[in-house]
C-alpha cells in the first residue's frame, strides 16, 4: 500500500516537472513556466541593472515567488525564457554581478535560438551592465584543470567571461583555426551565436565603453 502511494506521488511530481510547473514553496502556489522562446521585453532596460520593471511584468512567473539568493538555484528550469525571468527577478531583488551575468546568458540563449535583433541588443546591454556596475564580481566554476580531489570549484572573474561572450568566436590568421569555441559553448553543449558581425566590431564596441579584451590571454581590462 505504501509502495503504491509512493509511486503515485512520484508520478505526480514527474508530470509537474514535464509540464513546466514548479512549486515555489508556498502551499497552494504553483508557478507555471513558459516553455517558448518568444520573449517580450517589458520595458527598454528590463533585466539591465538598475532597472527593476521586470517586477511589474505580468508575464513574469516569479513576481510573487520570493526569489532570493538561495532559492534561485532551486528554481532554475532549463527554459531560457523562464530562466531570464528568474534571474532578472533575482537581480531586481539582489543586485549582484552573478545575477546580471545569468540574465545576459539567458538572453544570449534566446538570441541563439530565435535570432531576434531586439534580444541581441538586449544581450549586449546586459553584458555591458555587468562590466559597468559589477566589474569585480566573481563566480565559482568547476575546476576540471586542478588535479586535487579537495578542490572542486575555482573562483573566476565574470568580466573575463563576459569579454569572451562579447567577442565571440574568431579565426586565427596564422592557422585559420576557430578560437574561443569553449567560451561560447555551454555545459549542455549549446554553442552561443556571435553577437557582432566581426571581431573588429566587438572590440570596437567594448573600446567605446572603456574596456579592452585580450583575446589571447582571455583577460578584460579598462582601456
């Protein structure tokens, strides 16, 4: 009898996950997530610090979910549109470079999937906001290159990651080899689309903002 009840509960949880529904932790409140990739930008700078208009957007499923720095990780869905709302809500609640970077990353995913010009420009603004407002922010990534079982994660500066995403892939003139593929490839093997037509356009735009990206050493600094 107990085994049958357990199986029934597991089936219900599976159906909720597949249908894109996540319990926000409050009894009776269920978050229904959008599974499409057509994002409507609620205001000009939605998802760009210090703008917080995402909290007024009725399409934002996380407006009343009480998203905080601990809860946000449990609410990640894998749907770029839904996760844009999640990280934009987290950013509006707690302004950190990590939240701003994750907003930019979700926008970048959506641009890669749909090729929408408005989303491309919003992605660029989101990465720039990271550089302008959270220049020294860091995150922790899996330290696969360190041969020490006690060291699993390493600190990485988000500005360098943003620089790689803004530059995109580029071609080595000497070897004709495509570079920065790893920097543009996510953990799920999704390869992000370049945000600029050429490497020159990307570097020129960053220079206008007051930054320069060393593509060989993958290091972003002030000009």
